[in-house]
């Protein structure tokens, strides 16, 4: 008797269940990849280069969101929101444009092109905005972690000042590779040329 098992979800090559928020993020990524595939099919049916380019920009923006959520599973809500709000509406918009484009009637096609391009540009702005919000939230979290570590080390009696941190950064071996040393950094002693006396 064969046993049916659910497909294993992976995120960046790792089992999703092993990551915090991994399963939710993996589901969002799979849905986004499906949306991207649907966009590709519609792009292949387009004859207008400008509409094709704008749609391709949406594809690239969605892939950027996928990449971010793959690396940061806890941020899957941005991808969920983008898909829930915009995905089906976008596909309907493009299908409507393609239907009009196939009619061959010039005036409605021109109007549909303008409307479609305007909407796709707005959508690209929304996708970039979602990504920006997620990156800013990640940066705030990093800053909070950094402040917490500095407070804890200070409570344990360890303290590093900004000037010390800058000096440490400058003196790292990899930081000095390819850099021309300052005169004060060289250990070469000054060469004194002996003076030859002149005869009267």
C-alpha cells in the first residue's frame, strides 16, 4: 500500500520547517513563483515592446521580493500582502489588454496601452515600496540588536569607544591591503647623507 505524503517545502535549499516562519515564507514564495510564471506566459503573448517591458519590470520586482523573503523568512508578510492585493488584479489587467490588442482596432488599443502601462508603473512602485519597508524594518531590528549587545557588554565592564572601533577597522589586515601607507606608518629609518668638507 503506497503512502501519500505532502510535498516537502524548502526555502533556499533548507527544509522550511527547520526555519522560524519558514513554512509560511515557503508558501508565499511558491505562490509568488506561480505568479511569475503566469506573467511570463502573458509576456510571451505580447507584441508591444513598451507593455512587455513594463510587465517584465513587475516580474523583476516580484523576484526581488522572493529573494528577500527567502533570505528573511520572518518578512513573508510583505510578499503575502503584495500577492493578496495585487497579483490577481494584475493578471486581469494584462488579460484585458491582450484581449483588446488582439482586436486590431487601433484607437481602443492605444487607450488600453496607456492605461495598462500607467497601472504597471504604479504596481512596480508598490513592489519597490514593499521591499523598502521590509529592509528598513530589518535595519531597525539590527540596530536594536546592536544597542542591546553594547549595553550588555558595558554592564559586564567592557566598553569600546567609537574612536577605538574606527582604529580597529583601519588596522584590520584586509583593510590595509592595497592602501598606500602614510609616512608615519613606515619603519624605515631616516637616511642622513654625510657632509663632505670642502678644502680652502
